């Protein structure tokens, strides 16, 4: 099974693992929106980002990019990547909710999918870059 998994392209692995991570983050986001109220969607996004970052780092490191470097340095690089991804996500979320008048649950799905492309590129080229 392990050999089959790692024979898949890293793009496919990222899509599958990223889908799982996005699902975890979305569940956290949705739960917080339901608990606090939909108008706290930006707080829910920040909390979901903070909580899900540990799960995402672990799964991306070991299941997608097979990171073998120093985990502390890679985690700091991932946090940098997520910070920029978070800014894109938060900006898109705000735009979609305020200007397109789409509800916060659908808006977050759209924003997450858009930010995922950016996140993949930064993970591959920066956070988990394999040095020759």
C-alpha cells in the first residue's frame, strides 16, 4: 500500500491529503460559525487555521512531500506558507460574503479551493523543497 501511495504523483497526493485537511478545517470553521454565529466567520476562520495547521503539517510532511528535513524548520516554513494562504483565504472570504452576498459556508468552500493552489506551490517550492 505504501509503495502504491508514493508512486502516485505528488499533485494527486496533495489533492487527496489536502482534501482531508480542508475537510477537517471546514468542520472546525463550520462548528465555530454555528456556535458563535455566522457574523463571526473571520474569527472562525482564524481559529480553524490555527487548530488545523498541526494536522495539515503532519499529513503534508509524511504523506505528500515525504519531508526528511528538520521538522522545526519545515514547520516554520509551513506557518509562513499558511500565513500567506490565510491572508488570501480571509480576503477572498470577505469579498465573497460582503460583495457577492454568498453565505459564509459556501463562501469558505470557494475561498479554500482558490487558496489551495497557492498553498500547493509554496509547499512544493518552499516549505518541503528537497535540496540537491
